[in-house]
């Protein structure tokens, strides 16, 4: 964890709205799943994830290439906050720490806050590391061909 001033078990004792900005950011495991194009079934409202990555996503680092300006550069990009988690949790991946904690569930054992680094997460396929296709490489009418298992 980058910030030595963070209690290493902060998520166990604080609610999402009690967390500092550093703690909130540390919850992100860096899996990249939220940066994938999602298709919503109009009839059922079910979210279908694809392996089509946002144009700012780097699938080798599993990071946004312009995190600070992502909302300005990508229409529809959501900057998740304690204030908007209630209306956004439903489309977040089921393994997402923000969603898990919002729903009252524990972090998975592979989460970097528990393991100490991200290598186990990537090695065990819990991230989009080297598993994506760039959004500009897929025609809109072909997006359904890239739906992957529910996340």
C-alpha cells in the first residue's frame, strides 16, 4: 500500500463514508473490470460485461492512462465516491471492494489489501490483465460478441 499513514485494516473498522480519500483509493484492487464496456439488457436491466476496454485502459498495468482527467475524456466514465456508490454499486463487478463493502460483505482473500500486492490477483485471473481488446477495434454492432462471464 502506497500510504504508510493508512491503518492496514481500515476497511474493517470504517464505513465507506468515513474513509479518507487515501483509504477510498486504496480499496481499488486495480482489476480493471470496471473499465470494461458493459451492456445492459433493456428488459431485465441485467449487466453484461465485455472484455472491450475503455480507450484509456492499459491492460498491462490494469490502470487508467489518464486517471485524473478520465471523466472529462471519456463520456460516461463514473468517478465512484461514497456519495454515489448507492446508485452505482449495481453495475460494479461482484468482486469489487466498493460493491462488496457497500453490500456488507468482506473483501476476497486475494485482494491486494489482504495479500500485500497485486500479483496473486493477476496470476489467478481476478483482473483484466492482458485479457482485453481496445474499444476502437470493435464495431458497435459486434460488441455482444465480446460478452464474458458475469463479473
